[in-house]
């Protein structure tokens, strides 16, 4: 397991399992997995309530404020899985393609805004240079509304393309993107 998220009512937790280990001949090999575990936190003690298949290599997880929607980033295929939630049951509600499974440009984490109308999705093209944040509208389905460019530790490159560069910790981003 690599990531965990707890719904706003503390009723369930989702746990992403992005890598599986298989035996290939005499060696062990890591391969992308496609499961998210649902934990019932109201049970005493908490217990596994189910397992859902998502996309390849699930990573970041997020719930909407009402706890009725969950989003899961699938790094190994460049998608976000969408689930509706009722109790401990997750029902697939679609996928949004945001990256390329053949590159390192896949979505890695997602956060739903407190008002539940948007999701921000991180996507790093290169760990050394630049990435982006997708701004996704959740109103009436999931729609990519804009991309915010990021650059790491190179303010000169970003300021050449940007009128209003901003810095947050070690990351530079373009406010006017």
C-alpha cells in the first residue's frame, strides 16, 4: 500500500495498492497493481469491507466534502477513476484521461476543494524540471478547465515565460498560466 484517505465522516478509508510482487522464474519482480482497499472504520475493530479495481498503479486518493464521491489517480495509465459512495460500497462512475501511460506525465495525486466543485490534480513531467497542476471542474461531470505550469528550482526559465512567477517552498509556478 502507498496512500490512504479517510472520508469526511470517518466512516471509511481507501488504501491504494500500486505495486504487486510476482515471481518470474527464480526472481521477484515488481509490477503495477490495480486495487484500492475499502476499510470500514465504523466496525469495531475496523475491517476490510471490500476491494475495488481501479486503473493501473493507483496513487493519490481524495473524497468530496459530502463523502459521496472518491477520485483515484492511476499513475500507470494516466487516468483518474471516479467512484460514487454509499456506505462502504464504491460504484465506478467513469474515468478521466489526463496523462500518457507511456511517459512520466501521469496524474499522481488529487485533492477536492472544500466546496466540492473542483479537483486539483498534480502531474509531474520530470522530477527535475517542470510539472503541472490540472484544475478540474466537478460540476456536471469532470472537465479539465486549465493547466497550471510548475517549475522546480529554476526561476529564470519560468520568469522568461511568465509575467507573475510565484514561489512556494522549492517550487516555482506561473500565476498567470
